[in-house]
C-alpha cells in the first residue's frame, strides 16, 4: 500500500535545506520500497508494511536530526486516508476557489475538548474545520496572512501538524494511487 510522509518545515524560505535525494535514501534505509519524492517541501511517497509504519515517523525524524541536525515533524497518510480527506472537504461544496484551500494533517486524533477550545474567530476571514485527524483551511488572504498556524494548532490540540495546499493534496492522491 502506498503512503506519503509529510514533513514539516524543510526547504522553505531558504532554511532547513534537505535534499530530496538524501531524504529518500533515509526512507529506503528504513525499509521502505519504491521511494520517490514530490517537490522540494518534504513529500515522500513510498510502500511499506504495517509493522514498519508504526515506527517509521519517529525513526526518520531521529535519522534527520542525527544526520542533518534538523528537528522535523512527520505525519504519514495512506492513499485511502488522503482520498477520504479530499472527499470530505466542506469548503468545496461552497464553491470556494481551490487556490484558497489547504489541508492540515494531524499526527494524532485531537481530544474533542481540545478542539472545542479553538477560536473560530482567530484570524478572519480565514476559517478552519476540524474533521478527525484533518483540518480543512480556507485562507482567502493566503497562508502568511493568518494566525491559524502549525504552532497554534500543535499547542492547542497537543499534536504535530503540517499543511499542504489543495493542489499538492490532489497531486499526492494521484501519486499514491495504485
């Protein structure tokens, strides 16, 4: 089964440079098969058996820290999880321009009580909708112009998150198919 590892904060804005070739080699060394990367922002597509998946994200994070000195959170999703997330985006039904849509992937399921503490008016006109381990984001003024950040979500929900724009989400679904 194909999966994607979504790494947060590499190769963006000139900091945390990590060559995709080096990143792919870490996944291969960890036991993953058919490893490829998509764009320079930490998307690794691979095949792996279930026992490996349970320990892969922490193992790769440690390997990146040891080899490159970078602390990089990683969230993993299967093709099925990606496709299901894309199919339940509430903002698509509103006819919102997909260029304004993003998907935040959470490493763990947040507690309902923690989700209830999220302020829906934190950064108008930006909006968010929490659904399981995913948060749908509508950023009409762009990512940089809002206060709905990974740091805020991570602190409020006691998890690790990473964001991809809608175009990247759709491409990752295509790349993990089959």
